[in-house]
C-alpha cells in the first residue's frame, strides 16, 4: 500500500513544475477510497442500529427495514458522487 502512495509522489517530483499529475492521481485514489470507506462505515452503522431496534421491537421490523433500505440508498448515492468527482479530477491531469 505504501508503494501505491509513493509512486505517484515520485512521479510528480520527476516531472516539471507545471506537471503535477502524480499528485493528482494520488489525490484521486485517496478521495475515492475515503468515499468508499465512509459509505461502508455509514451503512454498517445503519445495519447495526436496525438490527438492535428490530431485536427490541420485532413488530416494527417492516418499518425499520424500509427506512434502512432508503437510508442506505442515500449513502450509496453520496459515495458514488464522491467517486465520480474523484474520477473527474483524475481526467483533468
């Protein structure tokens, strides 16, 4: 993993002053990774809370399940937006 972070940085240092495409690639990878990690943490927290609430009140399982699916879809949309923005930044370099 360290090599994946250092190679773009070394490429940026070997290029001219106006060509920082190595840093752009590194930033793109970090941005997309952070978006994916954030989405995974958010969906995991939703699932944990939904499981706990269903265990406490089983008769509300259908309502909780519906809200959980909608909220997870919103989080996935935000994560996809973050990845698309990272790819758009990558294409500029």
